[in-house]
C-alpha cells in the first residue's frame, strides 16, 4: 500500500510541476496576412501515409541515444531555446548541430515509423535506466526545437516543418505506451512544438499552416491507454483497497488528462489563428469582426468545451481566448493578443 501511495504522490507532483510551468496566460503574436497556396495545402506536421515505413521506431530511438556525443551540450541547447531569434549564435548552433547529424538522422528515420514498440514496464517498477533514457528524449526535444528555431529565423520554412514533423512524431510515439511518466514526456515535447509554431506563423512570408494543423489527430498525444492500464492494474487488490488507490490516483490522472487536452486546445486555437491570417490576406489586411464571418474555411471549436473560442476584433488587432475549464483554476486559460503587420 505504501508503494501505491508513493506512486500517487510522485505522479501528482510531476503533473502539477509540468502544469504550472506550461501555463502561458498571455501571448502576443504579430502576424502577416497570408494567402492560400498550393504548397501550403500540402504541408503536414506528421509524416504522411506515403512517408511512413513498417519499421519499429524504438530500436532507432535507442541508436539515437547511443549516438549522442558526450559533449552534446544539453544545457547549451536549453539556453539557446530562451534567446530571441535575432540573438541566436548562428555559427555556434550550426557547428553543434553538425556534430549531432547522425543522431538527427536517426530521429528522422524513427519519426517515419508507423509503430513504436516500447518495452513493457510494470506500474511502479520504473528503473533508473528507464528514467535516464527518458531524459535523453527531453534532450532530443531541445535539440530539435533549437534546430527549428534557427531554420525559422533563417526563413528555411520547408526544413523547419520537417524538423517539427520529426519532433511531433516523437511526442506521439512517447504517448503510445502503458507507462504514464513516458506519456507525460510526450505531452511536454508536443507543448514545446506548439510554442515553436507560434514563432513560425509570425515570420515573414511563412506558409500558412491551417491545413497542417487541421490534419493533426485529436488527441495528438494519447495517454489514456497508460491511465487505463494503471487503473486496470489495481484489479489485483481487493475492492476496498482498489477504491482507496483509485481515489489517490484520480487527482494526478485528472491533471494529466488536462495537460493532454490543453495541447489539443492550443492546436485548435493556432488553426483558428491561421484561418484569421488567411481571412486578412483576402480582406484588405483586416481581421473579421467575428469568427462566423470566416466562411471560406471551417473555424474549429474548442475541443474541450465544444464551443467557439472567445474572440474580439478591432480590425487590425484581435483577441482570441482559451477560457479556463472547470476545476482548472484558470491554468487552462490562454489569451492570444493578435496584431497584423
């Protein structure tokens, strides 16, 4: 019983910490009006069926871990992520990425795999080796994020989309597991990618990602399987203990589900913003007065509330809001302040 209680506490602490760090209640985006192009219609943020192979991604991820140089500078990449795009030390980053090319090539191959057969880990028996490997995926996420950041800053939009595709596929793979802590890592990786997409859509002449965002699955990172597996494991206990353990685990499970849903809410919000960019591109550089004025495209609703996003416009500026959900204490709330260049 002490063992289960410890697991509950650890999960709740990790979930709460991630949830608190993730909250970004006020985000300013300065956008260029855009137009629909044939190239933009074909962009995808996950490998298409034609790009996918029948190989197993897990061995490729393991090779990527083994290929990491001893001097791969995880802290340096973390620091580069926080710099404004125009302050990036380009030559230093390019040199670091060149040393990591074998690792990046393996991650690209893994992203194209239809399946990722993770080794089975019993609930509550996560080893130190497993956690050490999991930390490497966090390092991969930082490396890919810096690469995408630099590519966007240099106007290399096709390459940036390929990098985002690799990272989002890794996030999706991480979620396809019965190990909850690994699924949470997948959610964190996906959240990093959404922040980079916010940079992308503000860049001059960046292609519109409306279709690419529309094609992403919901949920993007599916961790329900891991939660259900953890609950099913409690069936080995008698009814009284099972009910007690379920009660202890529920707050952590609920918070993790909110994290999973928050990723999908932001994807829908970014798709909505891309629709607004397209509207402005064909309406004299102005936002619509209301979302229902956008008739050429489907404006997604909030996937959690099933209602339209809150929206206000003055023409050249607009506000799009993800309102807080029940029991979230406003940690789900995000306010996008939008301006047109």
